[in-house]
């Protein structure tokens, strides 16, 4: 197992954006749970307009995501071992109601052999 896989120990809820209507209302796919490494630290990144911007958090993920999708640190459903876990989050249809953060930028960096990718979401 590579370091890129081993470093992801936390779980998060991911909403993929489907569309934006003429009034700016967004629709999302049903939320899924993903394994991540969530760093609550401010960092700098370059956005799509080539401006340097500060992010609120950096999240390392195992799949491609895109700007406009939403992420929330927590789990979807509780099983018997998670009943006392405070990170269990109710998942309403609107991810902003749950407190999810929008992905502002996504980066995908290959390793030297291009056999694996480090995927980074800036929130």
C-alpha cells in the first residue's frame, strides 16, 4: 500500500455538482462517503484566473473531483461502533445546510512513474 493511500484515514461526505440553473441554484448528486486526509490549515493556491488565493482547508482525496463540488468532514451513517462519534452528520439535500465547504480548486499530481496521483482539493 502506497503512502498516498495510507495517509487518508479520515472520512468525509462528498456531493458532486450536477448543474447550475439560470438563477444560480445548484443541484447535486446523492452524497457519498469518501476516505480523505483533511488538513484545516490555510494555504495558497492559484485559481483558474491565475490569481493567488488563500484556502481554508486542504483535503487529499482518492478520486477526481471538481470545483463547485462540496465536501464535509464526517460520516454518512452510524454503525454500532460509531454511535458515540460526534462527527456523524445528518445529510440534507442541500449540502450547505449540513455545513459543507465548496471545493474552490482541484489539483492532480502524478508520481515519478505516473502510476499514482496525489489529488488535492482546496476549500
